C-alpha cells in the first residue's frame, strides 16, 4: 500500500487529494493491477477521515475506471487492457514478449524463449503519444536521454498515418486505451511513471514558510503539481504555477525559494533561475526499454 499525505484547510478537497495520490500510485505501478485497496473503515481509521469521504473517493475512482468494486470483496485496482489486433503468428509472439516484460519476466528469459522473433529488434522504432502533446514531448525527451537517441512524440491528433505497424507506441497507463484508439494502433505499451515517494527521495520538507514555483508547458503536469503540493501541506498562497507557453511566465521566479520544472522547461529558463529539474519516467521502465532496444 502506498503512503498517503493529506493537508487539511487547503483549497483542494481531501477527496481530490486522495484520488490524485491513488491514481499516481496506479500509473507508477506502486499499486499493482488486481491489488486490493484498504476497506473504507480501515482507511478512514488510518487517515482519521469519515467513512463517507473514503467511500466518495472510491466511487470517484471507480467511475473514472481506475478501480473496480466487487460486492462482498472490496475495491481492487483495475487492470487496463489494451486491445490486441495481431493476426499473424509473429505479431502474436511479439505481443506475448511485451506482456511478459509487464509481468516481470527477464529479458534474457524472453530472448531465449522467442529467439526467432527478437532478431533485428534493435532497430525497433519508438514513438511517445499522449492527448497532451507537451506531456508526450517531455516523456520522449526523458526516454531519449536514457537511450541516447531522439524519440519522436505524438499528440494523438490524426498522425497515425506516420506510425508504422511495427512501431512501438509508448503511453502512460492512464491513457493506453485512448491512445490506441486515436492512433488505431495495437502495439501500445505503458510508460511507468515515478510515484510521489520516488520523486521525494532526497528532498526534505521545508521547516519554514517558502514560496514554491512549478513551471511546465504541460497542463497535465501543472494540474498534478497543484494537487500534490497541496496534499503535502503547502498552502495555496505559497504555490506558484506557471505555464511556460504563456508570455512572461518567468517573471518573479527568481524570488521563489524553490523552482521545479520538467526537463524541457528547465532548459528554457534564464540563468537567473536555478530550477530543480524533475523527471517523470521511472528508472525501472527506462532500464527495461534500454534492454529491449539492445536485444
């Protein structure tokens, strides 16, 4: 079970804080598909919250497709399945290899089992896709840095004609089905993101009042940052959210105690600002992709 942070008396309701952290736990694979979440009574007692708040959070997650409620059994993390359109034996075996990686089998074991399929996979083409093209670009830069190559990205806006049948499309787990349908592509694999605990490793909670700024070109990242910082106890008047696509977005950043930015936005900042560049993709996923590319 992931660790949960709550901040009372902020502008973001506790239910939204909980939902955001559960979703981040699911997309980062800290909460595995099929994992049972704590009961309403258990979680309410642990967090000192009314049972109605926990029930409302679980209903929200279920409505949005993140969890399933089984009568008499509890609430479980939903396993997002990507439709497979493989019609040939080779395509079927390749899909099995990708599924094997997701289930924890080693690259070596899969290579030995499917030696006749993995020939030439070092030339595997990749593309990162997301409904938020700025988020897709950021993920592509992080993955490209790990691979030492440029990885293209797509905003799911009718570019499927440029994506070959053998191209492996990477998308965050929350948007797998949407990306697959938008691009009409069956070879879609989940990008595992870091959990909030991973992002906070080595970071100390400020002992005094500070002004924190988060800058990004991605609206998705800015929404998450606002919710998570609030959950960590930062008051609304201590958080500065800046969209790097707007004019004068850097004004005042040099006066902030902490400036955090994604890897793309951090490179755009003036020398007067020394941002903390955060990365979203988990180290485990980057290691898997490096191994896959060197088969």
